[in-house]
């Protein structure tokens, strides 16, 4: 059976040398785009390839977009083919931030209809705590393969949909994955406007994790989200730029709450139009 949400470090170690498993290092720093590549070359899981947030997992921002627009679909598929990912591969994504960035690759693979994708639970820290070794430099480029996108397993909405939700013309519930202080508008270290989308509820993605950086058990994750709406596919997640919101979607899927949606543009896109309302409790 494929791994479709999380995979443990112990399980990954058992499959590390299998050709049908592809590992991607998604570490990055939003404040310095060069950090991810540097960390990768200094030491990564054996055989892992680098998945850069700005160059691979997002397309360049443009007027009216958020900070991390979804990648061009064809370009992302081409990258997968060049990285040796075909439709039979088990993909594993990891980072050193509790899955905050790895979840973006997880969501994008599902966006293309690929079910066999999981995030390494506990990330790099869990791997090293288990005694897993790292290798430096860049892993050899794999042979090019063919990846064919299938029916999407990930749903999304755009800013027009969010407007309808805020006006009560759609019944979805908005969930903000950012920290409570950013949600409240008490601070905003990244975007030029503070606050949140009117009507949104706050569930920080970091609270999906325990003190060790592992995802909470499914029953505890379920309690975090199931009270929002009777139907999971009526929950829309957003964050600052559409990256860490994927963490909440991953948590819901792991808890058996299937089909929640992503607003890819998120807060950084929403505030690009001064006519859109902003709340500061």
C-alpha cells in the first residue's frame, strides 16, 4: 500500500535503497532563497534530491499574485520527469521545520493526481535522532522518466471564491494557518498589511505537532479541525503565501478528514487589492 500522508524515519530507512522511492529535501528559508540549496549540499538524506521552494514548488510572483504562486503545471511535470518521478514512484518529502515546506510538495503531487506521496514525520531531526546518516554534495541526477498527471486529488479556490465566502454567498469556513499574533494583526514580519481575512478562524500549523516535532495522533488532529464544518471539503485553508496552509490540509487528511481546500494566493494575494476587507480583532 502506498504512503499517502506521513511516513516514519524507521519505515523510510527500510526502503532507502529502493528504486521506487524518491526522496526530496524541501528545506528553505523564506528570508534567504539560497539557504535551502546550501543546507542540502552540506548534508541531506542519502539519495535525496533538492526541491527548491522558489524555483520548483512555486512560480515567480507577479502583479496581483501572492508571494508563492503555484508552479506552472507543465514546468512542474517536466521537473518531475527529470527527477525520475514516474507514476509508480513513492515520493517522500522532508524538511527541518516540522513539514512546513515539505507539505507543499505533498500537496502539489496530489494536485497532479499522484497519491503515493508522504511527508517524513519529524523531518531531518527524526532521521538523525534514529541514527540516520547524511551525505554531502548533490545526489546524482536520475534517468529521465515519464510522468502523466491524473485527476487532481487536491482542491483549491481563488480570490473570487474567497470574496463570496466573506460575503456569505458560499458556505465554506476559512482557516488561517499562521501564528496567533499574525492572525490577530499584532505583528506582521513578512507582508505589508497585518490582520486576517474576515470570518477566518485560526489554527496555527505548528500546533499539529507534538513537542518532538512529530504529527499528533489522528484522533487529536481530528479534534483540531472537525468542529469547523460538518463537511471537510467545506473548509478552506490559507496562510501567508499558500505554503504552510498545506500542513493543515495534510493534518486533516492524516486524521481521515478528506477533501479540504487550499487558497493558494493566501494572505499575500488577498491584501494586494485594497478593496478587499481585512479584520483585526
